[in-house]
């Protein structure tokens, strides 16, 4: 018996041994996947150019750039900046395919005695890893020499913490043809671009002379200023080249010149008049004589540059309107034709739903024109069903009701609107509506105190806390030095900024190019401020003059 067991054990051990040998042999026979060498991070190198870079008396129509490896063009429409700008964009190849050269075919007639710079940005990359040649330039002159002067500076955004990408920096020669409106009509003499990697700019190969300097977020990429879409920055003083000065271009979006869009009938009882620019003195009147039974009212739409003409419906083919800007003494006429559309009826909504945010207004929005409210039919109770003292203000400009009461932590509120509490322009009233609101416990919030530090802080100022997107969460207006306490803040990350309100109108004011007005100064706290629940945080905000 023992002999049999011993023999079986030997066979079993032998089987395991053979299995291991076979497994090891199989693994050794497998072809391994090579791990490869280090990743290629070297950009292509220029071997030669035809004609050579820095050529004078240039007369060619084609330029070829030869590289040490296969290259391709990436996002070249944005990356390539030609200074001075050409009327017709050159033809570049290869597009879509890789090659060891890049060819540029010039379609324009070049100006005489002019230095041209082709800045490819990061638009030439190798075929495999797309390593870019950083800010590669090709320079030539149609004259006897290459202009060699330079001008440098920095681009910032007047209101936002971070400047936009792809800002065009434009230099216009001041001569007999230059006027304040030149920027609106023709491209500059010299141009460069901040591209997507830096806010520092440098214009090279410039000619001696007097110049005007601008920065432009050129939405249409046409090298001229479009007030409706583009941001603009400018240096007020004339620039004399050569210079060692460093210039600042602070970009802002202008309030566009006043204009009116074609109105449209958007509901059976509403015609919308869109406008742009300053519409504070715009009036709308009917030229068509309306029936005596028709009532009408004009109300501005919240958060939009739109005036709504509300009216009691009647049978009509069209209405002729006169839209007048009293300040500018201008008037436009529009004929609005009737069309089959629905009827806008009374609807109510709260700007704060569920959890109340401290420091934010509590508003009841009405979509049709609000005419009156009955405070006896509006009740505010706490979680113990006790009445809460409150005030209600009708804002006819914003078409809302504002509720003001002592908001406390760890509380539930019920805002009850009984039938007939709200009456709109069409004599429609509300049904019974209840809005349930609440606040969290004190330990769910954090408190932040900001102390301003600076040798020459000019008041009044507006200190704002925003989220990471720049949306305002809280703000405090101050006419003199004080401590800025923001209590009961939701946990999160905040940005802080100071607006220097030079004209005292409690808001930031933009600039204007033709009036030579720079925007009001804005200063940002350098880092995000993280606030956690049940935290007390004190930060010093150093304001640099």
C-alpha cells in the first residue's frame, strides 16, 4: 500500500515538474512587445530656405522651407500672422499631408522697400508627435535692407482675470492718411499675435517713425475693428520708434453705438424690439391708430437689450411703429405684420429655489407686465408656522417683486400667494402658489474677511466675490476704508476683485476708443480662495498702485 502511494506521489510530482517546464518554455517563446525608446519631444529643424531667410530685394512668388523630418501644418489659419498684412492670403502646402518642406505661394503684389515677416506661431509640427517649432519666422525685404527695430508689451483684460487667447497686436503708422477711424477701415502696417500661450507680445523688423498701437480680439479675423463683436485696447500716446518702453494693452468690450433690430411679433399680445447700445432713452409709439379698446404698455425684458410692446389683442394686419432715441434725436419706423402665434399668459417663478443663498435678493419674477399686488394675500411663515415680518417692493423696471426679511440659518420658510395676490396688465391673477425655501445650519457655511492693503487706495470701490467662472456671488460697496466681511458663504473656491468706481455709479464702466476713455480699473486677488464648511478665514488683499 505504501509502495503504491509512493509511486503515485512520484508521478504527480513529475507531472507538475513537466507542466512548469512547458509553461516556462512557452513564455520564453512568446514574442515580447517592445517598450520603445523615450518619446520624441524634439521639434523639426529648418535645413534651408529658398530664398534664404532675411533676403533683401525679394522678387519671388514662392518660398520653400526645407526641414530635417516630415512636417505638417496645424491650425495654420490661426497660427500664421503676416506683417504687414496681405490683401490675399497666401497658398500654403502641404495641407493635410506630411512632407519635408512647406511651400508658400504669394498672391499679392508686394509693396516696395518693405520688410515682411511671416510668423508661423506653432503651426509647423512634426508628423509623429506634433512637436511644434515655437514661433518660427521667415523675414524678407523688397528693399535694400531689413528693418530691425522692435516694440514689446503685455496684453491684459480690463475686466476678466485672464486675457483672451489669440489677441492681434496692431501698429499703424501715423501719416497724412491716418485718422481716428483708420482702425475701422483698413489693416495695420505691422501685426503680431499673442497666440494661445502668452500675454507678452513683440513686434519685430519695424521701421523708424510715429505709430499708434492697438490690441484686438479680432473675431472675424479681418484685421479691422468691429465694435459690435471685438474687444479693443489702445495706447493713448503716440509711439516713437525706436523706443525701449514696454507698453500695456488693456482690452475691453465697448458699449456699441445705438441701433435697433427689426422687431417681430413673438406672441399674440407681444411685439419685441431688440436694440444694441444705450437704450435708456428709447421710446416706442404707434403711428397706426389703434382702437380705443386696445391698451398697451412697454416693458424692458430682464437681462436682455429688448423692449416688449404688450397690448390687448385685436384683429389687425399690421402696426406701424416709431422708435425714438430721445438723447440722440433719432427715429426709426417699422411695420410689424400680424402672424399666427400663441398668447403669453401669466407665469410666476422665484429666482431662488429650495435653499436660499445669503446675501442674494429674493425675487418673484412675472413674465407678463406686473401692475399691482395685494400684500394681504401674501404670507411668509417659518418652520413653526409663525408669520415672518417682511417687506415687498414692486420693481416696475425689472418687472418683479422683491422680498426683504431677516434670513436666519437652520430655518424653513413657506411663501404663500393666495388667489388674487398678483395682477398683471391683462387683469389676470394667480392661483394659490406655495414656495418652500430653506437655509442650512451655520456649520454648513464659512465666513471670509478681506482686509485691503495699499498705499493709495481711491474710494469708492466695489469688492466682489465670484465663483471660478466669474459669476458674482457677493459684493460690498465702500466709500471709505473698512473691513469686508462675507458671512454664511457656501463652501467652495472664490475669486475676489476690486472695481475702482471712479464715477460712483456702483458698477464697472468700460472704455471707449474714439473718446479716448480707458475702462475703470479692476484688481484681482492673485489666487483662488478656498473656503470650507465651518471655517473662519481672514485674507489680506494687497492692491498695487
